[in-house]
C-alpha cells in the first residue's frame, strides 16, 4: 500500500500549530471585545477615531447620561457574572466529587479484568502478539477520563466568563447601531468557539503523544485507553447541561409567569426579583452547558474514529499520519472557521436588523463550502490511496476518495439539519407564524400547534442522518460513520460562535431593559436576540445530529470490543434491552422537566411574595431581593441534577454487570433511536414557541400587529407556550443528546469488564 503524502513530521507540526492559531485568534477576538470600555474613569479618546474607542461607544442618545448608563450596565454585568461564577463553582464542587469517585471505579473495574495483573496479554485483535497489561489500560483510561473531564469543565467555565464579560459591552455598542452590537456579540462567541475547539484538539494530541511513550507499538491499547477522554468530557457535559438547564429555566419560568402574565411588566424589568437569576441562567445553561456538550461530542467522535482506526491497516502497519486523520480534519476545521469568522466581523458590515440572520446563515454556508475543499485536500495528502478498515471481524478495502465522501456527507447533513431547524424555529417562516396565529384562540391551540410543529420537524433531519449513515457505512464501515460525525463537527468553532452569540444577545437585551435605556436600543437588542434564538436552535440541531452519528460509531466500537459478532433483535436478551433503552429518554425527560417544574414553583412563590410584601416594589421605589431568587435557582439545580445524572451513568453499569453485553447493546440501540426523535422535536417545539412570542412582541408585520401588542390575550397565550417550551428546548432536549452519547462511550470504556464479568443474572439462571 502507498504511503500518505503528508509526512509524520508534517502531522506532528500541523496539528499543534493549528490548535495554537485557534487559541491566538480567540485571544485576539477577546482583546477587540475588551476595547469597549465599561468604566467611566477610562482614558478618553484623543481624537484618533478608533473603531472601539471610549468616546465612540458612549454616544449621547435621547438624553441619556453616558456615565449613569455605563455605571448601571457595569453593576448589572457584575451581578450576573458573580451569580454565574458562584453557581459554577458550587456545581463543580459536587461534580468534582463524582469525577474522583468515577475515576476510581474505572480503574478498579478495568484493572480487575485480568485480576490486576502486570503481565503482558495477547492482543484483543491479534492473539499472536503480546500487548500491554489490562492494568495499564485501567490506569491510562482513568487518566484520560480525568483529562477529558477537566477540559470540559474549563471549556464551559471560560465560555461563561467571556459571555458575562461581553453582555454589557454588547448593550453599550447597541447605542451606536445594530451592526456594532452584532460584531461585539459575535466576536465574544468566537472567543468561546475557538478556545474550545483548539483546547480540545491540543489536549487530545498531547495525551496521545504522552501515552505513546509507554504503549509504543501497541496502538490498539493506546487508543482504547484514550476513549476515557470522551467519557470524561460527556460526563461533565451531562451535569453542566442538566444543572445549568434547570437553573436557567426555573428562573425564566418564574420571571415570565409572575412578571409578564400576572403583573404585565416587561421580561427584563428591574422590578422583577427573578430577572438577575434569569440572566445568570442564560450563561450557566446555554453557554457553559452547551460548550461542555459540544466538546463532549468532539471528544467522543475523535475517540470512536481512533479506536476503529487502531485495529485497521493504519494501526496494524503503524502509519502515524493516516492514524491521526480525525485530528487533522479538526485542525483544518479551525483554519476554515477562522477565515469564515472574518466574513461576519470584517468583510461585511451589518447595517440593518434584517441583515442579522442572513449573516449568521452565511457563516454556516461559507464554513461548509470551505471545509469541503479542506477535507478533499486532507484526504488526498494524509491518507494512502487505498487501505483497510476493520469491519466486524474482517478488513474492508477502502479508497481515500471514499473516506472523503464519508466526512463530506456528515458535513452537509449537518448543514441540512441546520437549515431545517431554522425553517421550523425562525419567525421569518410560516411554521412559527402559524403557531403565533394559533394564539388568537388561546394557549391550548398554541400548545397543539407547537407540538405538531416539533413532531413534523423530525422528518428531514432523520432522513439526513439516515442517508449519511448509509453512505458512510457502505464506504468505510463504522470508521466511516465516526468520521462523518467528525465532519458534522469539523466546523465546531463557527457553530459555537453562532450558538454563544444568542445568550450574549439575550443578556444584552436584559441589561438594556434593567439600565433604563431607550426603546430604540431595546429594539436593536431584541432583533439580535430573535436571531440568536434561531441560531441556538440550529446549534442544538447540530449537537443532536452529531450525537446520533457519534453514538452509532461508539456502538460499533463497543460491539467489536465486547466481541459480539451480531446483534440479533429477535433474541429476548437484545429485545428487552431495546424496549428499556427506548424508554430511557422518556424517563430522563420526565425527571428533568419535573425538576424544572419543582424549581420554578419555588421561584414563582418567591417572586409573588416579594411583589406582595415589599412596599413600593411595583411602583419602582424599592429594590427587589435578587439574591434570594439566585439562591433558589442554585440550590434547586444542584439538588435536581443528581437523579437524572445518576440514571444515565448507572444504566450501562447495571445492565452490563447484571444482564451482559448483548442486552446492553439493545439498550444502546433503543436509546439512540428514541432519544434522537425526542431531542429534535423537544428543541424545535420550544424554539418555535419562543420565537412565536417574539414575533408578536416585535410587531414587525401587519399580521404580527393584529396579534399584539404586549399584554394582549394572544400575547399572553404565546407567553404560556414559551414557558412550557423553555424546559423542552433548554433542559430536556439538549440533555438527551448527551444521554445517548454518554451511555455509548461509557459502555465502550467498560466493555472489557462487561465481556469478562458481565451478565451475572443470566449466569445464575
């Protein structure tokens, strides 16, 4: 077989250099955002007319005093940042205890496979060769788990810090115009996107090279140990998504139900006691949780591809460059996303509200087109013209152009899912407008239309995922599916920038309202927020689609690792697993939604109490007690995130130990099939309800004006729909993609233990 064009030395230089460029670019964006000053004692511009100079960003508008506004914005931002930081530190203390306990569990379970032996063992896929002992796999899997967990936590925390740093700055820039505010919000999102993509890549690359010092030629053992990296990433993402989702939606529901429906005051009115908790929630749920989630997807898809590749000709022949093909794709993705970002911030300037959403859509299209070219070049230089891929016990011959098609089909399937999600969740199109129109007859018809929209929105994404699975598996078996998932995630930096832009814009609008800024400023931030709502839904669509491909690739790796030749659904062991697995997403959704409901109940009671007992609160002469509402959300989310998290983490262990690998394979397949459908419909239903409400509030068209204004009966019906949709789109829906990925990667990590000691009940009976 021919060697790849790109040398091993070239690969060793390319990957870390691209990661460092990504980190440097994110720091540059942060510096540009920080040029918008939040302090009244900053040195004034000496007339240089810089793009983001202090005088320029504090234009006198409609009689507002610059210094007063800046001070108010800084105070509000500080309160939001302190609340978010406090919550994450509290959450990470609990998660840290779990992380250490689970790391010990990994070491004990995997070490016991061979009785904690330190002797070399016959290799799993080639009995004639000797490989490193199981104890080594246990130790290195534990280390990679901790690495993945810490990287995930850091990714989420850094994302939250930049979001809380940028929200008030976006508000101030909105005084200059919608274009300046857009650039500030987008650059802030780009900081998170590039930091996460580059850090994830760099840590994984360093871990592989350090592990290689010990493992040497035992690449199967090395990459089996690396799977712990994906498990660590997704474990933290689960708690981040669930905990953050419960926090943000408890505050949001409480603020909406009492403030907007009962008291008829604006969403972010400073008189509302839950308003700070609501804005904190946007950062801990939609930023920190989402960042950890997509990092987990990236880590798992990389690990799945590396595990399968290690037992193919790349691993057998010790071809370093082709082996790291998944990491090279991610490296090129960082450069492509860097170029794409410039189209939003430098090459084109937004001058009107109507240009916001097209600009964000353009990001998706440009990154996909450029990445297709990048993948073609990478496949040509990093892969031999022909090679073999492991396919359930045999080696399948594959050409490099076939692997290019596998990655490309995943990439374009992601774009299709993104556009379908946008169609069903943007108020620029008829589905959301129909939902808004249904509010004429009350909340009940609004709920019916919204649910129907969510169910219908599953059709095209599922076909897109199905086609990508068929094409990629036909060309390159399970490795093809793993790199298709990587293709979907190859533009993760752009996807995260677009996704993080939404909550930053949402916070900016809240700060504008609380700081008493003019109606025109609020209109600009509302326009940014409405576009952000759609882009957040697109981000969730990407996450769910990639999760389906990732979990299927991990499922294939698990089946191979557990030495299962076929998964026969007609056998009782497998079929009962299918039934239970298909039920798990419903159980998990019930737990998370009830958690939001319980926390929201406490929040509603507290907000009502303050309105009823604090003299002058409604008149605006007294300040509400924000801290109590923040504490309610924090305590409730920490307490309520544990049961759903335990359900996901314990299910593979219980099933694998007591029922064996065949039943566990059924559970994984069942949870994948039902989880994807529920996740898509929940996210899109919630997004549609939210934007139907914003459609009525904005009153941008004649149709919308017939439904409004704020406070009308149709608007109140829309608020109720939005309130129901909040836990669907921001807690249950996004968390489900972590459920299907996490159970699959956990099963893969523990596969040697389950194959050796699992199925206790069937052995007894």
